[in-house]
C-alpha cells in the first residue's frame, strides 16, 4: 500500500495537470454549448417551419451521434475540408455541439414548465413576445432547468475522458502515458478514477441540494 501511495505522489503533478485540462475543456464546451442550447430550444419552438425543422435536425444529429464520433470528426475529419484544429479546440467544439443538443431539450422542458398564466400576464401588461421571453419565460425556465444542466455538466466532465483518442493531454491520457512508461496500469487508472470522483461526487451532492432548495421555492 505504501508503494502505491508513493507512486501516486510521484505522478500527482502530471495527473493534476491532466485534470486541469479536462476541466478547461468542460468549461469551454459548456460556455459555448449552453447558450447555443438555449437558441436551439427556442428554435424548436418557433412557428416558422424552416427554422423549426432546421433546428430539430441540428439537435437530432447532436443527440444521435456519439461524442466519440464528434471528436473524431472534428480532429481528423475537418482537416480534410481545410479546417485544422488543435486537439483542445477540436475537443471543445465537438463537446460543445453535443452539449448544445442535449441541453436544448433540458432547456426546452424548463421553458415549457413555466405556467401559461405567466405568459398571459406578460401579454396583458403589454410585453412583446421578445420581452416576455427575455424577462419572464427564459429566466424562470432556466431556473427550472438549472439542476439538470448542472447534472449534465458533471457528465460532460466525465466525457472528456474520450478526448484521449485525439491526443488531448487530459486526465485519462496522462494516466495511459504513465501506465505505458511504468506498466502500472491498474494503480494509475484507479488514481484517475479517484480524481474524477473527488470532483463529481461533491458536485452531485451540490446539485441534489440545489434541486431540493429550488423545489421548496416552487412548491
């Protein structure tokens, strides 16, 4: 056991660096994907058929294609079209598309959960459709969707482990590199799992507490 602890301590800096990269990719993917998901959610609800069907196609492709395929397409496929991306940029864009597709459904459900009376009240006081969305519907809908969005953010952090396939030096890539050099795969992969758990478990608890708190206010 002592040998394993020493092994972990020796490789802690490299593993922490990989974890930081994983968090950075997750943050960029969420920062791009959630606003785009809101736009897609509004597009799906549009009365314009062309916009609605185009938006639905984007959402279904993003939801239907595995994240691994999106990563491979962004890193290996786009260069054949003349667009070369670094492994970080490819990972961020691919996961942002996946994020936007899934969060659009989460946000759409949140928007539809806003009582219809709120919409009627906005019209009654003279709000335009845009103002009603901006000041009434979207804020309340995002509040309803917040726990699910945060839960999805945890899943996206875990999904960054797929980025080792495009040579991104994230946590799992660092673990594989150390395992290849030392042949100690089991201890280092277990250590990587502990680092993921050190973030995901507290975050999951925080999401559950937030959901409980929001449910008390909306009850």
